[in-house]
């Protein structure tokens, strides 16, 4: 039974890679690309679906990687900007985890699942999806996440 939906952010719901010069900016410890990234989905529709899923007892969790080689200050600033980005779209969320670049995302949520309960991962990284053992995965670069999530609404 699906009890949790785990969202990546960059390249999954926020178009970080569509921000001009995003990589040099991140390397210069500039958080603006995270703030300026456009949403990749109709966030009102997404929030509406997620609220319904929450009412069914499904937890909505964000697990996002912090920048590679980022300083502690930059990590802290990144985490705050990413939370604000979600907040501006009223993204319904039970948990938010900003973790080290490359961290195993399942480690953030595994303990919250009881035996037989599954978590769906929505993540644009093939490597991350391939390493997911907690349930199904969704590739937001080829699959319509709104349709898939709406399909879970009872
Ligand atoms: Mg990503």
C-alpha cells in the first residue's frame, strides 16, 4: 500500500536547469537560481491533488540534495530558499529533508514506513530511481506526475 510520496525538487518540480547560468551561480554560492527556478507543473493542480492524498493518509515528503561541495553556510541558505520556494506555491508537505549531495534518499524516510507500506519516488535522476527500493518510481521527464498522482486519489 502506498503511504508516502517522496519528491525530488531540481529537475522534478522546479526547473533549476532552466535558469540561465545556474551552475556558475551555484558554484559561486549564489542561491538565486533555486529561488528563480520556475515550477515545472501547474502547482495549484498539484497542491489540490496532494491535499486529497494527504486526507487519504498519504504523507508528502520532499528529499532534495544540497549542492556538491557547498559550504555549511551555503547549505543552510539553500535549504531556506528551497523551503521558501515550496511555500510560495503552498506545496502541501509533511516533511522536508535537504540532504548531502549524493545521499541515499531512502535513508531519510525508511524508518517512517511500516512493513508492507510503500513510498513512491518522483525524481528526474535515473541513478536515484534505480537505487530506490521502497516502492514504485516516477520519471517526471517523461511521465505526467499530475496524471499519475491523480490516479491515486480514491
Ligand atoms: Mg533532481
